[in-house]
C-alpha cells in the first residue's frame, strides 16, 4: 500500500504524514449494510474526483472496519486478531473501550480538502450511519504534540514500515491489510506546563528541544518512551506506525492528542497499552497518563484496496 498515487489513495495506512487529518468514527444503522458497502466500494473513485483537481493536497482516506460489523459487510473470514478494544484498567488510569463500527481516517495537506471530502462522504452515507466521534487534527509546528514534544520519531521507514504495518502470510486472506487502534487523549495543559522542563523530559524520555532519546532507567519508574517500546523475549523490537495528531478548542479549554496506531500484529499495541496503564514493573504506570486521559478506545481492520472495492459485489 506504500506505492499508491499520492494524489488520491484509499487504504493508505503507510503513506506519509500530512498537515491535516479528520478522524471520523461511525456506527452503521440496522439494515443499512448494503448502502454502506456501495459507498465503501466506490471510495477510491470518490477520492480521485476531489484529489485530481487539487493534486497538491495528497488526499487519502483509510477505512477501518470494526469487529461488530465485519460479518454484515463482507463474506470474507474475520481477520485473525480482529476484536473489540480490550479495556486496560490500572490502579490509577483506565484505557476505555468505546463504540465504533467504521473508522474513516482522512488526511490531506489542505484543511479545505479534508473538510470537503468528509462532507461528501457523510452526504453519501446519509442516515446509514451515526457519527460517534469526529476529531479534526492538525500538524503543530515541527510535528510537535501539544505537550511540546516531537511525536512519531520512532515510526519505522522504508521496508521496515511495510514489515511492521502490513499483515503477511500469517493470515493469507487478509495479506496487505492492517490493524488500527484509535484513542483520544485529553491534556490538562496548564498542569503540564507548570512542570519544569527537566521533569517533562524525564516523563517522556526525550529532550524537548533537540528530541534526543534519554537513557532507559536501569530499574524502577520507566519513561513513556521506554514503556511504549515493545521488545520480545528474543530481544527483537516490534514497531508500529503512529499517525498521531494534536487537536483542540481553546475556547472550550479542550486540548489533546488523537492516537492512531497501525500494526500487522494487534498484540503489539495491546502490550504497549498494558505497559503504560498497568506499569512495568507493575504499579509504576506511565507518568504521562497523569497528564493525558484516554476517553475513547476502538479497534479496526483496514483491508487492502481491492478487498474494499469488492464489497460492492455483495
């Protein structure tokens, strides 16, 4: 999926990050599966109709299908690891599970193109869906989150990206697809900004200005960077693709980060969340969660473009 036309692509989970994004989660109305299938099958054409006259926009849309609606939309077997989001309940913080049948991850370099594509998409879906969550993200300065740190530094690149994100021979029917986990986090910015920079850096595990990794703690409390790094028993590090975006409404005192993680192996993200919310060692949770509250949590599977297009065949 990394070799698609950047002027308009569907299922572009591994495409470059953009300046703007919309994270749209919807539920499918009872009896509306046929209409939804038709819209999803024609998604590539819908993208091209807008991306062609605005070729500089790099418009893409990735659709993720949730476990509850999978059997209604396709006769294909369920992806091996597709399931609802598993809540992670720690002593102090919880990663909740929230509803969502479909995810539309709309990305572009232009905010107006994102807006217009979402408008057309929802118009075509009509009353076949109900919007569960709509979050508009933006690139903040030099890819920094609202906490002031550069986000996405650890993303894999090149051949390592496909190997980390795209399902392979372990699930042949869904080769080339990807699991997607989404979470919306809210930040109390005033409390965070009241911390000394050195304390913020210790929590994140990187320097704030230069974005240099700090050494892992030999024992005890670990940084966010350390807890979000998954290494198996053989010492192999397992990467995921993070397409996080800041969002906010200053007039409503709302500031946050929308986390979107893509992986060929859902257990990698699950293990990451368990380390963050439960702690590793247990009891020492990720201190970033004291300033970053998860309010949503969903799991989706993004099938290959040809699988999506075939939905229109019933």
